[in-house]
C-alpha cells in the first residue's frame, strides 16, 4: 500500500491529474481506517494532506502544460468561490458554534478544503483522457466500497442498516447510498463505452456491488434520486445507445429487487407525501423542514455555518442537536438568502455547461462527439440523482456532492481543448 501511495504522490509532481485520482480514492476509501493503512496513519502519514501538497506542487511545476480551455475561470467556479466567501463572512459575524466539531473540521474549514480541491480538479482534469481516468477511479472505488459492504456481517449493521463503510462523509448509511446512486450512471456509461469483454465484466461488477450497497443502506433518499435520474435518462439518452440504456435500467431494477429484503421494500413503500401514511422517521423530517423554513424566515441572512443544530430547538422544541435532512433547507438556514441563491446558481451553471456541451456535439467530428455525448449523459444523470438525494439528505458541505456538481466544468474544458486540438490538426492538413 505505501509503495502504491508514494507512486501516486510522486506521479502527481509530474502529472497533477494523478494526484486528483489519488485524492478521490483516499477520500472515498479512507486508508487511515483500513487495516492495511492504519499503521502508517499512526506513524504520522496524513494521506490526503500529502496528496494535496504533491498535487499543488505538480500544478506549479507543470503549469505550462496545463490547458484551461477558453476561460481560466468559468462562472460556475467563480460562483463557488463567492459561496465560500459567504461561508466565511457568516462565520465571522455569526455567534460561535457551541458543542460541536471538536474532533472534526468546522463546516467553514471543511468547505474551504472542498473548494480548493474542486478548483484543482477543474483546472487539471481538462481533457477527455484525464476525465475518463477520473471516471474509472470513481467506478473502482465504488467497487471497493461495494465489496466491503457485501463482506460486512449483518451483526455490525445499525438498526438493520449498513453504517461506517468508507470515508468520513460515508459514515452514515444515507450518504453512502447517495454516493453509490450517483455513481451508477457513470459506471453504466463506462460499461457501454468499454469495447472489451473483461472491461464490460469489470463495470458490470462495479454496478452490481454498488446497487447491492444501496439495498444494504436501506436509503429512501437514494431511491428518490434514482427515480429522478431514470426519468431524465429516458429523455436524454443518446440515440445510438438508447436501447442499451433502457436494458441496463431494467436489469438494474430487477437486480435491486432481487437483492432487496422485506425491510428495504417496506421502507421504500413508505415514501409518500401523505403525512397520515408516513412512518415516524418521514413525518419527523416534514416537521424539521417546516421548522427550517421558520428559521429562515426569521433570520434570512443565516444563523452561520454549523449553527443549525444549536438553533433548531427554538423552532422545534425537543429537537436540539438534530439535523434538517435537507441540503437546501440547511443551506438556507445557515448561509441565508445569499447562500441558497449561490447554491442554486452554481447548480444551474452546471446544467448550463452540460447543455452547452450537448448543443456543440453536432458540430464535432463523429469520434469526438460520440465520446463526449456518453460522458455528458452520465454526468447529467449523476447530477440529477445527487440533487434529488439532497432533498432528503444534508450534503451542504459534503465533498462528493460538490464534486458531482462541478464535473461539468471538467467536461466543457475537455470539449474546448479537444475542439482546439481537432482544429489545429485540420489546419495542419
């Protein structure tokens, strides 16, 4: 493990995108929590910090080779930085966060790290080959986490649900399920793109274990996300692979049903907007959402990052220290009108970037347009899934949430650079 780790670290100095791959793998797998990585962690190795430093140095050393497309800063990146500014402004002018984030980073610090990594990613992963490599890494970590989930004995489940698999952001079942759900369309596109049988077998295995993990997490939020993604997939599936997409969706549904138990099916059947038919967990979320709206209307400038927990009790007695279970309400209550507006703008920018890519496909040579159309489709469905999951899961400061939202910048830069390369070749001829 330590040999592989330093291979990627030193590789990042020569090719910064290798550092991005390593950072994503470290974030998802969390070597410090694995038996093979724990001894090195206790020796003082801070894996993510070492990788981040190496990648940053690689960007400095290789800056002349980096390609940023038509813009150094797209609107989506600029608005993400503005959102970070709102977080820190509210951090300094809001009351101090009490009794939380003693052993983990405060949301303001965590979000700063997220933004730094995202900006590194969007300025380094800027061609189709590098972007495809990142999608391979995401598919592979899904397989790793899926195998670990499959091997976890039921006795270690909490309340009948799989917990504690993967990195810090996946410690709770709903977050792991949301990540796996967002990975399924990316894995599916990798499956379709693969021309070799063992490649298809590999990605089929990634998808199977990811779907099984979602079942083990018993997450209704991920089911809502997958349902939203399936509806959008029916509208935007590329014509050439439309039949394959529908077949994969049917196989996925049948597979999910096959691996699901009565408890999971019972939880899924409880999804409803009729409060009379909701179970206690679902009904309580409605109460939290209503309390969140009252908090937002009372303090439209926000209560400050991380301060939802110490304020919710004033609007819902007995709920002190509880979460809202909604990304957008949490953002609105903590970061105010400016925060939720910027979150919506960043998300909209991502959709606009994807639509711009889609419109340009017909002007590109076939071999380029086909590759980009597949990646466009996978990223669009993944984005829809993670945004839908955000309705019932709080991911306001969660890294993979922003990674999925910002991947369209990588795609549009890849399109710019591939188009420029094609134009240069055409001119030479």
